[in-house]
C-alpha cells in the first residue's frame, strides 16, 4: 500500500463525499478505493468512514486523520512545486472552472499558447455560469466574476477588474431614442441577466460627480448567459448591462453603443479561488497568470 497515494485518495473521498466521484477524479475503480481504505483502517486499527447504502461520512477519528493527511500532503505538494518551479517544469492534472462568457472570450484564445508552454500539464476546463462548490466537484481552481466574495475557508485572489455599463444597438436607439438620464430608462425596454446581483436594480454612478442613482427595472426578458444577452441587445431588443470584455468587441464593430456613457455600474473583480494558497500549486498559479491584463501566457 502506497501510503501517500492512499492518503490522497482518502482526502478526495472525504471532500467529494463519495467513493464513486473520488474514483472518477483519480481515474481508478471504486472497488479499488474501497479495498485501499479498508486496508488503511486495518493498519490504523479504527474506522475512518461510516458507510450506508445511501451515504458516507467520516468518523471523529476520520476527520482528525483527514486534517492531518491534508496538511501533510499540502506540505509535500509545496516542496514538489518549489522543486518543479526551480526547474521550470509544471506537470500533473489541473481542474479549472470558469464562467462561460469569460471562458469563451478571454480564456479560450489564450489556451493554445498555455498548452505549448506547459506540455507536461493536462487540464480539465469547465465553463459554468453558476457558482459551484469547487471542493465537492473536485476543482483545483475556480474563476469567479463578482463585486466581492463571501467569507469562506477558500482562498480568493483578485486578478483583474471588469467595468460594467449599459448598452443598446444603434437600431434600438434610432427607434426608441437614447435616454438622457437614469430616470428616462423607465420609458425603455430593458433586458436582464438573471445571475447578476443587479438583475432588477441598476446602481448607476455618474463618472463626473460621483452621484449614485438606483434605478428599478422590469426586464422584458432575462437570461442566464452574457453572450445570449449580448446577442439580444445587438438584435435591438432593448437596453441591458454587459461587462467590458463582452461588450468591447461589439462596440468596436459598431453593433452596440454605450447608453448613458457618463454612468457606469459598480466594477466587478475577476477572482481566482483555490482550496489552498495559490503558491502551493504551480499549475494553478501559471493558469492565473494567464488571466492577468495584457497576458497571452
């Protein structure tokens, strides 16, 4: 029995809450994991996991073993990463989750160069606009676009700042007229982003005076994907909010125009969220460096 391998498997089982999900992450069979954990329990002379047909949970001794094993594995991983970093090699398997629009527009174009630079690294990249439980779902790194993040046991590092403004298509503004004040938005069709904290209330700050106005909106249509919202706006269906990285190409092409250009919504941050300090995972740190403004890897 490889003790470090079994420790890692045990920690993954506890974090995923399932032998089957842990086995999928590790690329082994659930039966093999079950046998190894039984051997580990026999060697320790105690029960680490209580199992029923429907659930599995660590015992008090199992939790203590998990904490100690995770700390030990973390220290070993940091040593390994330091050695690899000193040799310039990054390897292993990195699992990353990111919002779909940010992933397609910002991350995807930078991936080929990233793969060329790190040929020994394999990456599983998932795009999902919903906030996920990254530990439960087995991700090493989660990219989140938020004004702020709630307190948690995870580690979050700001990577970049994203502006947010109001946009509409020239055809819509030609037909309905351009609003000249936040109050005038009440006379316009609006479109909403269901996953935003400003779905039904836009907080608009005047860039000159700093005055903030809260504008209640009732979207004619709401969607949960920024790219779909962008396409609806380009189609002339109303006024809506978009982050800069989604809107800028359309503005450059002339298919969208800023609305109330002297006003903006609160900026958002691009956060890199990890289960341990970023410095402990050279692969995750390299991926986060990919996202910094002006970087192409």
